[in-house]
C-alpha cells in the first residue's frame, strides 16, 4: 500500500520533471487532466502527445505494460512520444512510444514474473499490485532508431528585468565567490 506521504512526494517529483520538460522544449502545451489519466499524455507538441517520465537512471528505466490496477499501462497509451528524464545525460531522452512497445515485445521475457533486482528485460510485479513492468537501461533505449536527447536549457529569463541570463556564466561566477 502506498502511503499518502509517498503519493504526495511522487506527485511533486513528477510535477518538477514536467516543469523541466517544458523548460527544455519551450513549446509544450499541457494536456488536460482527462488526457493525462486516460490517454497517458502530459503535453502536446502540435498533434503529437508526450508522456513525461521523471526520475530515471542510466541502468534503471521502468516501463509499464499494466498499471497498479491491472489496466493497460502508459506503454499502451496514446502518446506519440515518451520522454525519460535522465539527469546523467543532462535532459530528456525522447523515444517513439510505438517503437518502444514493439522493441519490448521482441526483447522482454514475458514468460514469468521475477524479482525487482532481476527485472532487466523481464516482467516484475510489485507485491499486492496488478502491475506488470520491466526495467531497461539506456543501452536498450539507444537501440531504438528514433531516440532524441532534449537537453536542459542553459539559460533563464530574469522575471524582474526580462533579461536572458546564462546559467553556465552564473555557475562560473558563483564558484569564484
């Protein structure tokens, strides 16, 4: 059972990843709550929906086939793109959802469930839940033809002056203080 505190923290973390995604892309339009819940779309870029997945690591990128209630997970959603935030690469690694789905069908062992530690390209189901997930690595994602790095922005707009500020320059200045 997920505690209220853990659920709230997860929501805060997801919201922060979404803010960083908007900052990295500059043109993302927020999807409606209904689109988010039922279609697994967080943002739109024109006609293309994107589902943002925060808090990923180079060797731990979780992919959801079934959610905690046993319903179709986000990999079977309607988003065109999945954007995995991976801080170690300095931004988001965006892939086509359908290509990732087809890759998983060919490369993931669905024959039985395994432990979390052994879940790389194998199905894992958390205790007391109906989910079916697998763990991939960045090397697996790089096998996909349509992957694209969306780096974090290196500048910001000062809200008081509307002046563009270079974050790398500010970082250099602060290190000398």
